[in-house]
C-alpha cells in the first residue's frame, strides 16, 4: 500500500511550550511536543494525562435523568420487583449487561439478564424480549447500548406494565421513547460534559450513581472497570477525558486482577503472562466476546463474563473461541466475495463509496466485512444481506467522514437505523436497496473530501535514531492507553540504510526483518515491516530511504526496542 505521509511541523510557539514543558517534566522535547499536539500544555495537565485519577470522574448525577433512574431502581428493589438487564449482542452491549448485572446481584437477587438473538430478533429491543419479560414477571427493564430509538417497543412494554430505563450512547432522534429515564449524554439538552461514553460507560455511570445514593463505597465498583476497558477498546470510542480514566484503570484491573470470565478468555487466547494493551483487546479479547453473538447467541458471552467458577468459565471460553474461529472463516470467505464484486463492478471504481448486497451473506459478520473493505479501498462502505422482505446491514467509515449522517440522509427509505460517526446499522425493504445505494452514494460524493479517500499516514514527529533511548521508550509508554484521538505516535526517520543484514521472512516471504542505521549515529535499530516485502529489493540496493514507524518492545530481547515499520519510501520521493 502506498501511503501519503502527513506531517505538520510544530509552530515556533508550540516548540517553545514543548521545550519549557520538557524541562519541568524531565522528559524529551520530542515527547512534550506530542503532548502539546494533544492539547496538553501545562505541567498540571501533563500530570493528569500521565496519571489519570478516578477521583476526576464526573459526578454521575450531572447526567440528565440520572436522579430519576436511581430513584426508580431503588423503588424496584424496595418493592422486590423483578428486574431485567437487557443489552445488545456486541462487545459493548455484553460487557455493559455483565457490569450492571454483576454489580446489582451483590445487593439484589430478583434479577435476570437478556441478550436478543441477532438472527431471530435483530438489533435492539424486540417484542419477543418484552414478552419474555412479561412472562417472567419483570416490572423494570434496564436496557444498555441500545433503546434510544425503540419508541414502539417501549410503548408496547408500558402497555404491559413494564418500565424502561434506557442507557444508550447512540445518536437520538427528535422523538424519544416513553421511558422512565433516558441516560444518554448525546441528548441535546443533557448538561453532561463528556459526550463520548460507550454503552458500558453509561452503565458504569448509572451504577456509580446508584452506589453513591446508597452509601456503597466506590471501591466496590473498581473490580468492574476491566469491562469498561474492554468496551472502550472494542467500540473504538475516543480514548480521552473520562474514557481515558476508565480505560487506564480498567487496563490496570485487567492486568492485575481480571474478572473470572475475562481471565478465562485471556488464558484461552494465549495472553497470559504479558502486559495487556488496548490492541490486545481489539484483536484478541473483543472478537471472542463478539464471536458468540455473531455466530449463535450473545447470551453465551454474558454467561461467561458473569461466571463465578473459573473451571466452568474456562470451558465456556473455549466454546466461544470455536465460534470466533468459525466467524473468521465466514469473514474471510465473504470478504473475498465482496472484493471480487468490487473488482467486477466498474460503477464502484468511480464511486466515492461502496454499497454491496448479497442474499446469502451471514448477518453476524457483515459489519466486519464492511470494515475490511473500508481498510482496502478507503471509502465509506455499506454491506447488506437479505432477511425475508428486508435488507439489513452495516455501514463503516473512513477517517473524518460522518457515515451516520450519510445513512440518515436516506431515512425515508429506512425501516430502522442507528449508530454514530464511524459506524451505523440499518434496515430497509429489499426492494429499496438500489434506491438506497444511489442516494447514499450521491450523498457521499457531495460531502466527502478527496483526502478522506486516500491512504493517509499521520506522522507525529521526525527524529533520528540517536533520539530513541530506553528512557524515551519508557516515557512513551506513559501515553497509553491508545485509541481514537490518542493514537500510538508514529515517528519518521529520514535517510536510513540497510546495515547489510536485513532479510525477507515469513511463511510466504511477505515480511522484512530489518537492521538499520542512519547517517547521524552508530545506533543499529531492529525493525519489522509486515507485508512489505515489495520494498526489499530497494532496501538491499544500498540507497537511502525514509521510514515511518511506531516504537515497540522487542518480545524476543527483554528491554530492547523494536521499530514496527508502517511504511517505507525512497528518500528520492520527497526530493522530487
């Protein structure tokens, strides 16, 4: 892949602030310039950034309707009403349900949980779920990670004498459901200052408020923070402000004393004995929790997450691991099919977006396929499959483009839709698919910027190999946890050469193991360039080249540094 490198040199003012900050913090100006780019410009703000404090979490009662929600929950428990914790079948929904259910069951026994079946019930609140609640004597449903658009379903529940507390983070419509309380900081009139909580985050704030109201010490909530870290990473919400605090302490919990269910997943995917990062959640833990919801039933993931017996949890983790393997096979097959369709359709080549549909595709993995296609083609993508008379699907976006607004522009064609800037779900009549495709593509063409459809690599700083010290590497780790709006810094070093020992590696000779030097020091740097063997011939030609990379731990040499090369380009390219 050929990236366009984007590097914004610090202004003289930014450089001066970074220099002053470096002296106060005793860290490299290279790193303080990264802080300045992140809006951290004072010693006090830097200390809060490096050491996020649970004491800085926002008072949950600032959120609209929180007092009403806590009062209704207290009332339900006082009257011994049956409570149902209901959530979406993805990682965010499952962790949210597990968090609320695990916390409340310590104080109340008349409580159950429910995850709708992706294939039989679809996304969000279903009439089947409400009927289940009625049959089991439920009087209060706490719904997590969905519900903000369930106007008809919540009205139906109300007619049966069932109240709803909605805990959601998706964009609300003008009309809201008739729930007892709606907890969603994205509501227009909500004074809550942080708008980017995930569904599990909203659930955590609800439990924080409940604990505060009932004199339960905050320390009882800390064991649940690992669920927050998992959902923040998997749902790709910005890792800033309150999310940063929750992710930081959630990762700490995950590494030091994870819940039994998550410990079983960690053991199953071979992560035991190493420091877990947000990347481990995104690529290892999250997909396994998602696996059961995508292939069979999301309830199995919640069963695992709330399990009290480690032996049972380990068996359940192995079971959902099989689902994940099946999911990967289906995902691979569908992506290949989708790629073939894109290659065949001349019309798609000239469009700013991709809309694909196939009657036989599996509903549970179309979101993953849409993500894959955006990564390959750098265009907003919608993938749809047939469900009776309807088409159901997922939309995914590229950096900086609001795909939710693009989907919303076609709302007159849609039966249902929901989501946020970078991901959305939708349902429409199968007969309207072609109309939707044309309208969606027209909207994207009118609103997308040309630079949003190309492979862009944002370089944070240009440095020499002599700058890469053990201290810099250790200080760099303090920027974690990484995620949207706090991405892992990408560095560039210019005019580097092969030390003479670089070689192509991998089963299919697709990677390059590099040993590099630059012209300003004698440091030999080890690096790995995954999937970039096409550059090997140039590297071995003894000509200079520029590299963009992240700085990582060398897993084979304890304490050593390894560069993970994101892109390689001949130095001449820049000079042309």
